[in-house]
């Protein structure tokens, strides 16, 4: 998709569709007014006839409107003007892109002109780009007959001439995040027989080549040398060899300590010997979405050339049942030296992450954020809108919460009090790998916290937000917007 910033009148655009907004009660935006006048009140007539009320997200496409140079005019409902917010704006843009007729290849959006509290033109343009890209995203389905390629490929965003520079910067920002989100979606959506640990390693190398990252993809022998007994324990049940991917984007000052992002990369989670029930098990291909969000965020900061030092660490393997797989009762020794009694092989995410966290120590990071589809319990606690946020440092938690608000990719701060820790007690090892059903997402975070004592650390449980189920099954690309925004804000502070 190509985005451009333009100035001009809606009636003069020779494109397939011009999109203008109107509020509930028939209040026209400036662009809609301009079109109405040029078209001899064609829009007023539609309102009078009752075909359009301006409800948020409602759309009506007019063909051959007299006085307009475009083939079509889309009227887009914006809801109540007094309530119009960034969230409503995003909802409307999403609805507009989804409702564009099939034949539309080029569209001109007159929406960034709308007044939204606290949103400047940079924000409005960036969000338009992000939402449009999200709405226009198509799965690369593997089908005998390729589905027709969607034709929408050019979006012009209209602003006042004085705003051009800020708007252009908004496009760049929005596009960078969108490309990261798309990559994360693509990786998540791939079938698990293609998106293996080896494949993820190759994708990381490709990214590194494109953006000049430093990259290492460690194989089993090297992972053994590091002493990652916990990670290797999970990997040992699969014929797919594990990988430890390490990416470095070094565009900050030489002495600046890096931010480390650690992503769970289970390319398929059967549960192992503690086998999951069969229903919806296909969705466990999304158990690498933490890893995908790290790669997506690296793509975004690579696109932006962001002045920051960042390290991406991805432990990736499959969790399979096998004669050689770990079993309940086994004890593993992690890279940190702490031992772990396996009580449930389905609690495997924390087992690969704990060693990756220990590995992160060598970078002396200013902060470590891990991202993982870690627990079903998080979905029960928070549903599908916020990601769960846990941290050993309140200031870091608040930075991430704020980034999530700005990016419309929100997280919710969960408790991680000392009291929960004893649920991990084991008679046979330093800790058990599960803490019972009560507060399952919290005890999972408590487990990780034992490997994050040497740095400021936060954990994002994205089990409820990384993908959608049902008819709209697909990766969401979350939390790439949150993570990218977090890094952008950090870069501004440094
Ligand atoms: N990948 C799953 C978590 C998950 C389950 C995410 C369903 C999204 C939807 C994770 O590895 C897992 O199986 N967790 C267990 C932990 C339990 C055994 C303590 C869970 O949540 O049931
Ligand atoms: Mn599991
Ligand atoms: Zn898992």
C-alpha cells in the first residue's frame, strides 16, 4: 500500500473513491460540506432521504455524484461529534477501508482534518495509516486457486498545506509500525509445519540483512554449551531442532545500555506429555507470537532507523509429546543454576523464557521486556482487549502502560506480590514449573521474576491479544505498536 500526503478539495480528486465524514444528526465535516456544495446538495439529499444518519462506522457509497471528479464518494458516519475521540476516529477509518467497494484501487481520505482532543496531525495521520493497513491486511492463504489480490493500493491523506511536514512524518511512523505489525501477523498465521524454529531463524537473518542488525542464530550444540537445560528440556520432545535467535539494533550512543526484548517462540504447543485437549489445538501455532512481536518491532525500529540500542532474544522450539520428551516429575537445571521440577509439561513457555532471561544479563540491559502467549489464565482474567503486564519495577510498568495507551494497544497492570511466590514451592527442586489454578497468570510471572533479579524487567502476557479466534481467526500483530512506541519514547529521552 502506498500512502501520500496531499492538499486540495474533495470535489477535485480524480480517484476511485473520496471518503468524507459526517456526524450523527447530519452535521457535515468541512470536506463533506465542500462536496455538498459542489454536487448541488447531493449529500444533503441523502441525509434528507434518511439513507445515512452518521452513526459511527456507517458507510454509504454514492456513484457518479454530480460535481465530483471521483468515481465514487463514500459518506462515513463519525457518531456523536461531542464524543468524537481517537478511538472513534480509528473505528471510522477501519469501517471505511473495510467497506470500500472491490473496484477501488485509489482512495482519498478527508479525515485527518477532523478535530480530536489532544491529537495533532502527526498522530491523526499515523493512526490513519496504521488502521488502514490493519483493515486492508490479507492472509497469504495457501490455496489451490489464489484469492484475487485486493486492489486497494493507494491512499491519499488530505491535510492543510501548513501541516505537510508533520503529516509526512506521521506517515513514516505509522507505516513503520504497520510493517512490523504485518510481519508479526504473517509469521503467526503461517502453518506450524512451515514456521518452524529454523524458519524463524532464517527470517531473523533476512531482517538483519535488510536493516543492518547484528544477528546470531545459535543451534542446539551452542545452546547446550550455554547450559540452557530448561530450554533444551522443552525442545527435546521434538524432531525440529531448537534455535536461540539474538538480534541487535545498535543505533544509540556507544555507551548506552540496550533495551532487551525477549519473545516466546513455541512454534507449536501440543502441551507435550501433559497433552492439550484436541479442540482448537491448531491455534497453538500462534504460541510463537511473542517471538513474532519481537521480529515485528525490530522491523519497525529498523524502518525508523531509531536512535536506540536494542537487543532481541528469541528462544524457539516445539513442545511435542515423544518418547524422549520431558515428563511430569522430571527436574531440569536452568542456565541460572536454579532447578525446576516439571509438574506440567504444558507450562513450557516459562521454561524456555527463563534461560533467555538469564542470557539477557550479558547485555547489561537498561530494561528487559519479555512477550509471551504464556497462560490461558490471563485470558480468563483480562479477556481479549488488554495484554497482562507484570513488572519488578513500577516506573518501567508505567512506561509500558503509557506506550500502550498512545499506541491503542493497551496493557493492564497485574499484581505480582511476594505472597504468590510460595505457590511455586517444590519438595524436590528449587521451584515447580506451575503454581496451581489460582492466579495462574500471576504465578507464571512469579516464576519468570526469579530469573529477572539482575535488571528492571517487565512481562507481557499476550495470550488473549496476539490472535483472534473464530471466523476472523488471524494474528493481530500485537503488541508491536506498544513495543515500538515504548522504544520511540525511550529514544527521545536518551
Ligand atoms: N501457550 C499456552 C498458553 C495459552 C493457552 C495461550 C491457550 C493462549 C490460549 C501455555 O504454554 C500453556 O499451555 N499454559 C498453561 C499453563 C498451565 C499448565 C499452568 C495454561 O495456561 O493452561
Ligand atoms: Mn503450553
Ligand atoms: Zn505455550
